[in-house]
C-alpha cells in the first residue's frame, strides 16, 4: 500500500502569495480552508490533502507541484 505525502513549499507559497497581492490568511479563505490549517502546513506541522493542495494551487494560479512536494511512502500491509 502506498501513502501520499504532500508537503508545502513555504517559500514558494509566500512568493506566489505576494505576487498575487494576497496574504496567507486570504489564500486560506479563498481556498476554503481555515487559516490555522494553512499556517500549520506552512510550518510543516501538517501535510495537505490532495483536495487542499489543488484548492491552494488554484487560488494562487500555479501548478500544484510549484508549491508542494509530493512523495509516496510504501507501507507494509498488515498480515491477515
């Protein structure tokens, strides 16, 4: 089983946020997530879900891979 890990590239998010004339708070609201969740992703305390990553990328008008690192982890399946 593979688990997706979506980590925010905080510096890239800040750069694109500034270019769009927004704040991190504004990006969160326009993306439909709480500012607290946005700040937790910015600090690396939380990962993004695919839905959240796409919403933020759409708000900033960038490709999701411009602002997120996406990796896959293989998990051992439990024995039956």
